[in-house]
């Protein structure tokens, strides 16, 4: 795959994520290898079947999810993608919009992704959206910043 082909592949992959929901998880088949290793701050998943199960569960309470591509650097089968997710979830933040910044490291060959690792602030994504935990998290963050 040449550089322009790699960039086009990552652009198509990112566009797929922008339209992904619980009703069209079959779109993952086009981009991920059967042996995909997917890691985020909460999960480590091996295999396309397990990845689809993860997304199916994750999207059950999602009202809306969209992504903004901030930057993407692609070289020799590895992509570094900086993104912002805009999420509305039934049980988080009282259903209000959550904005989350993140980075994905994608490794691929022959137009199939075999490794996908997401980096994002888990406390902002989850803990800060639950009122009781938000207060505790805020207290810990304030105390940590005093050192």
C-alpha cells in the first residue's frame, strides 16, 4: 500500500466510525481482521466476533455518537489519529452531550486492521458523568493538583 492509499484507507475507516451504530455493526467487517486486537482504557478484546459484541453492548444506550477528525498521520501501516467524540448516552451526564478528546493508534496491512488502541481520559468519559463519583473524582483531582 502506498502512502496515498494508506491515507485513503484511514479516511474511509474514520468515516465508517462516524456512521457506526448498533444497527450496522457489519461495517466493521470491511476494516478489521478476524484476529483484531482492540484495546481501550476499559477493555482488551481479541477477535472480530468479540469486538462486534463489545460494540453491540456499548451502543445499546447511545442516543447519538459522532466523531471529529482533528489530525491523522499515516506511515508504513500505522496511523495516529487524533479525534473528538461527541456522545449522547441515556445513562451518562443525564443524557447531555459529552465531548471527549482521544487518540487512536491503528496498525494495518492489506487493508485490514489487526491492532487498534484508543487513548482517552476515562474519568471524563465515565466517572465525571455520574454525580456521586464526579464529586469524589473532583476532590481527588483537586488534591492531586496541590502536589
